[in-house]
């Protein structure tokens, strides 16, 4: 018995339809490409755009009043960091002081300027007994040492003839605000006086040493006055 053969129609090849301009996938692709081009153009333009920023003419120490005469304007490329520095395309903030040391030629950070109430240091004048180091300049960091007078040495040391008192460190890494000397000053240290910024909680020790017998020395921290 012969097996019946079914006469089936030949398969028809499926045709791929070309997407039309109303196809959502095509529209999404066009939007993504356009957004990427726009974002790239904006990033390149922002990176190449310069903005005017205040720059310190000389060293600015904590407590210094912010004055235009102490600043110069420079056009620099900051990109997205433009708000991190004090812009010069507006009015200079009034009644503001420097809160931390800003080096000569440094862009003034916006966070380095604020109200005097935010300062936690006080300027203290330290007369020098010994010739100063050349690194002792405004903006440098110094350690404060005190050598008491021989009369303050322990009795046991005096009995043994070793009456040289032991120096003691009073404070570390204090900022030098100013170094002054009278015209024609002579004598120990050349008559120089150094104004250092002392944290409020360290004032009793420093002021007590200056008021008592002994010698106060300022030792520059290497590299801080560069």
C-alpha cells in the first residue's frame, strides 16, 4: 500500500522590514547620539574656558584682612573646580580674613577666607635673643622652644655643677605672620620680633614663657618657608 504524499505549499522566506523614521528604537538611538555629542562638546568647552581668579601677591597669613591690594587677578582654566577658588569676576568679599596660610602666587581657595570669628589662633610677638635663621620668614612654620634661666634648674643639677637647663618645646608648627626689625636695630637677634600665630589653647604656655626668665627660640620647620 502506497503512503499518501501530502502536497504542502513551499515555505515563504520572511522579509526584514526597514525601520521607518517613526520606529521608537531609531528615535531612541538618535537621541542618545545627539546627547553624547552635546555632552562631549560641553566638556571640551568647559575644560578650555578660562575664569578670572584672585591670586595672592605675597604670603597671606591667618588673620590678614582680605584686601584687593594684596591680590592680583589671573585667568586660569579650572574646569569643574572653578567654585573651589575665589573668583574675581564679582565683588571682593568684605569684612573677611584669611583663615589659613596662602602662599605667594597661590590661587586663593574659597575655603581659606571667612569671618574673623572662625579664627582659632592669636598673634603673639616673640622677641629674638639669638640671630634668626634665614628660613624664618612670613608663612613659614616654626616650633617654639623655651630654655629656662639657670636659676630655674633643679637643685640636684645645680649641686652637681650641671646648671644648664633643659630646653622644652612649647608648641609645634606655628605659622609666622610677620618678621619685623627696627631700622638700624642692633644687639642680640638684631632687634627682630617675630609674630607667630598661637592656637588659643596653647596661649598660656607660650605667654608664660615669654613673661618669665629664660629664652624663647623659634626653630623653623624645614621646607615650610620655601
